[in-house]
C-alpha cells in the first residue's frame, strides 16, 4: 500500500504538519475543497469578528469575513479606517500536487488551502514568489451557512 499524507493541526496557532500514514486518508481535492468552502450555496468564514459601532452608516472597530459562493464569487467584508467595506472577487481552485490545493483569487492571488479535519477551521497560506518573502497564514472559523 502506498503511503498517503494527511494534514494535521497543532492547536489554534500551531504549525501545520503532514503525517505519513499507510492507511488511505482522504486527500483535499478541488471538489472537496469547494464543498467545504461553500456548503450547499454559500458559507461565511470569519477571520476577525466584526464589531460595529452604534450610529448611522457602517461604522466599525474591527472585522474581516469572506463569503464563498458556489457561483465562484467571493464577497470580502472588512473594517478599514473605521468603516465596513465590501468587495467582490472571483475565486477558483487548482490542484497543485497530490497534497496541495490552491485557492486563486481574481486570477492572481494564490493561497494554499487547508481545513481542520471537521471542516470548521480554514487556513489560507499566501504563496510567495520569492524565498525572501515570508509565508503569511490567515486563520478562519466557519461563521454560518
């Protein structure tokens, strides 16, 4: 039997490990990643809890969330300069290797995508073109369907 790899988490802020196993583990494919990202229609993934302030308009203190839709649209809502701002983007998934699936936003930004085993936590790791640039991880929790 061929050795397969499964992604594992070490705590909320711990490093991502690949664990070798002779048992056949389910690998993250573009189809399974899309199901986890969108659910039946769309899902909201929360990077930072949105805290709005009282008053008129879209005043806020903090927050960032991504809503992935099955029609391959991504709505990003984030607090910038004390105001909630929304932007819409296109997303796609590419199988880069047997163990790596990449999220591509607007055809340019690339992130390696990982899910916690129960599918309630998402990690996006920026793909850097230069070895001198650091990898940046964004951790999300499932906010709702």
